[in-house]
C-alpha cells in the first residue's frame, strides 16, 4: 500500500479594502464570539434601573453587554410596582410572567395574566400600544424577549406615550 502524503494549503490573504473580505472576517468574528462569549448571565451582575417605562433589569442588550453570546436579543425583567408607562412598537414581544398577577392593556383591550403565563404581543404594522398593571399586593414581574433582527426587519418604532408614575415622581 502506498504511503499517503497530506499537504495543507494556506488560505489566500485578504486583499486590502475588499468588501467581501471584510464581510468574511466579520462573519468569522461573529462565529468566534458565539463560541467563546459569555453563556451564563448572573442575576447579581445586573442592576435594576428606573426608566420611563418602569423598573427594569437588563440581561442582554447588545451595546451594553457585548460579552454575551446572543447580541441579537433584548432580554430584561420588568417589575411592575403599580403600572408601567405606555409605549408603542410593532409587537413581536414575548413576556413570561415570573411573579405575581397583573394585566396588559393592548390597544385599549385588557388581558389578565398571572405567574407562569406567557403573554404574546403580535406583530402589527401600525404598532401595538400597551401598558402593564400589577393587580396584586405582591410584586408582578415578567421576563421579556425581543428578537432584534425581526424588529429591524419590520422597522419597529419605539414611541413612549405615557411615562411611568414612579419615573415621574423621581424627576420632581
């Protein structure tokens, strides 16, 4: 039997300023980041903030936490003390209720929810106007998942209509 010889050929070096080579490198960097980026986000590594929409704790937010492996999602907890602010966007949002009970007003219609439920805000070209309410005496919290490439694809707006009472009180 003849001996086999293996030879390895080197990839050709990228040409200076070629857009394809820049795209090729960018894709490789993305894959490398997906293989080596942060997989577990510890609750203790994130802080609560009071925003126009209410009390939020962000777990994944592309520019704020670039070390996470999934930079094409927004993931955060919203703690609804009494009620949130009201805003509008094109939908495509998943809310998983992790504590308490409450309601979400969607384009004027009220939908009740409680711990363990999943609230789905549908996609709509004119946007989904919505606000959240705590209906109990205990905290009402949900975990939100927003897929940013989908939002970008439909040119989703993010328009604040009413500011949360807690945020307004802090600003006085």
